[in-house]
C-alpha cells in the first residue's frame, strides 16, 4: 500500500483554522523568488500547483491566501499519521513527511471485504487526525504510488498488473512517477505523449528512447510490466544511519531553490535522531540529477550531534560546493556513525552529559504539554529563533 496525505500542508492549515476549509490556499513565501509548496484543492482548480512560482500562482488565483509553512506544526501531524499506520502494520517505510509504503499483506488476507477495510482505514484516519489520504494497492511500490495518484482526494485504487494498460497507458507522460519536468519534453519530441507510448517504444527497443532515458529505461520497462521493488524496508530498532529524502516537485537548480527542502529534511532527521536517542558524527548529502544518477558528499563532525542547525549549515556548505550548478530532482540527508550520547565510551564532561540529559527531559516535557493542549504551542528557547 502507498498511502499519501492529500494536500498535506494546506490540510494542516485548515485543521488549525477551519474557516479556511474549501478556500484557495497557497503554502509558501510571497515575493518573486517564492515557490508554492502546496496548493489547496480549491486553488488547484484555478491552475495552481506545487513547485510553481508564487507570483504566477497569485496571477491565476489572486483571491488565494498565502500562508508561510510551519514545519514544526506539520511534523506534529505527521507523527500522528505514522502512529496511526503502526496500528495497521509494523512494516512501514516512510517515503516523506506525508507518505509511506505499508506492507498490508497480512492485514488484507484476514479481511473478507478488503475494499471496505481500506475505506474504514481512510475514514478512521480522517476522524482521528483531520487528515484525508489517498491509497494505492498494488504488487510493487511504483504501481502502488501510481495508484494513489490516480484519484484524489480520498481516492482508493487497487491496481492489478492486468489493469496497467487500461489504467495507466492513456495517462500523459508527465504523470509517470520518476520522469521529471525536463525529461518529459524530450520524450514528447520523440512522439512519446502518453505512458502507453513509452511502453511500446521500450518494448520495440527504440534506440532514441533508450538513449534519452539511459539506464532508467530498463527500470521503466520493468515497472510497466508489473515488476519492481516490492519490499517494505522499515527502520531497524538500532539503525546504523537515519535519513530522509524527497523527490522534488520539479527539477531545481541552485541552493536557493532547494533550501526549504533541505532545511526540512535536516529537521526531520534531527527529530528522528532525538527520538531514537542517537547522535551522529557524519552527515551525508545525496542528490539525484536529471539523468537519475545519484551523487553523495559527506562531512564529519568533531563530536556527534543531532542539532538541526548544524546539520543544515553543513548541508548548505556541501551543496554550494559540489552541486550548485547541477539540475537535481531529489535531495536527501542522512546522519551516520550513530552513538547514544548518554552511553558514549569516550571521555565526556559532566556539562555535556547533563546537557544531553536535560535536553531529553525538556523535550519529553514539552511534548507532553503540547499533547494535552492539542496544539504545538511550546518549544525550546533555542528553537524559537527565526532562522529565515
């Protein structure tokens, strides 16, 4: 199962302010350099979409309300989302802050009415958290992802391999998950306008198509035959590394375009490290270029850390040094060489020990109060500084 929260950031703002429900909302920053992170469905009907320059979106929908993203608040809702998924299956692979792959083999095998069960899952999530989701069920991750994208919001698609020609072949080539904004026009120049066109070009071993896609062509061919990765990889109890990555809404160039995504990833990795009681000595920045080639660069800290600001500062330095001129479609951050800061065997000062211990106690207290208030109103003073 691929489960994807619908217009997550916009939905989160509607939960916080019900008066916004059904109205056009644009999540992002205003100004010439502002980019739309998420558009509500009311704004999407006017042509607005994620990755769009904010000024263009406002031309299409001048009545839209622009709201700056509140990632701390979104993370609270994301935790509730993943906590709910753990009740469905222990085998969960987080794909981003608002989507996941879940192995539901056992859960569905026990149900006489699997469709009814999945519908109840959707409505129970909506009732508990206020969040709506779309679900795709298939034999591989790619097909499940494509299935969840077919119907939104609150869509449910069970996609059998035999359904691929009817369900996917008529779709425009831009809807093929994994083909980016710059690759799609190149394929259209070859006469590939739909996913079906791509399938038959690959089937006929068209040399121009294989040259355009490179090694990724073989992956596309397998996916369209119903093959592909079908293993959910849950995080281990004692991870060797903690990381998150995100596929960008469009191909991006330069640090300023990916800044918000990298900052969010660093904060996610930091929170997961704290929750796992881990600190790491090596930060790794991963990017995927438009030819689907992965590139990595790392930085080692003198002392283990989980501080999101330090992670972000080093990630920015690595990106500006190695990837500033590269067109990228995916960015990722991971923290490795993990240790428990309270159980380090190397010499540590009493001050450092107490710092980690008190930080953990403070975080626990803040989380408990916020849960009781049902709003993320409190945070540590060190987190209150406006870094933007």
